[in-house]
């Protein structure tokens, strides 16, 4: 029992460190990414990015995972989509992958995270959302959105989120503002 408990504590500590790294990397985008710009941009591959001062909600996640964990969602999503294209949404009428945009679409990220086993239960309990968790929701009228759970909380204990919902990267109290459609925790 002693070894199991130590292993469990180590794994829990490693997940907490991972989440904190993701939240910290996302927070570094606040004040840098100041514009919301959903324009299609042809990106280099791998490691492509739109200019740092602009982007969308997914760009906050993409940049945070690159900086915090050296994980390139552009490459990871592209490779998974190329191998399992039929598993991904057909919302855009594409017949093949597009390395410049596939990783910048919330429905594709949701599919990738679920396929990787990152899914967590969607609840209304603040304590279920840990720093670095990725949360998807629907913004009116029916737009998919993604945000990163911060390691900072409100006075009531609700975690803040870091996202770009139209005004650049911000850290704010929005976790339960919109209907949550997915909850994911990165694990390597």
C-alpha cells in the first residue's frame, strides 16, 4: 500500500505541475494577443502560428501547450486527422486535412482530446476544474469556444479562465457563463 500511495501522490503532483504550466503559459498571452482575428492564414508546418498579437480562442490553447509542454497541436491534430479523418467533424465540407486550420477549430480539438482519453466529466462544481484544464462551451448564438482554467480563483472559489472570446487574450470569471460542452485534462 505504501508504494501505491507514493505513486498516486507523485502522479497527482505531476498532473498539478502540468496544469500550472499550461495556465502560466496561457496567462503570458494576456496583453500580447490583443486582437480577435478569425481570418484563414496559410501556416508553416509544423510549428505554424498566426502573428502573436492576434488569433482566436484556439490559438490561446495552441500557444500555451507549445510553451508549457512543447506539444504542437498543429502537428498532433494533423497526424491524427490524416490517419482517422472519418472520426472528425465534417462541419466545413472538407475531403482532406488542412494543416493550416484543422487545429484552430474547436470541434476538431474536442475530437482530438476525446480520442486521446483527456475527457473529464462536465459538472457545475467549481472544484472539478483544475488549473490547465481545457473547457469547451457554446457562445450565443451557437459558436464553439475553448478556454483554459486558470490557477487563480474568485473570492467564491470559482476558477478564472484564460481565453480569447473577442477582445484578445484575457483572464476572467467566465467558467460557467456559457453552456459547457466539454472538459479535458492534458496528460502525456
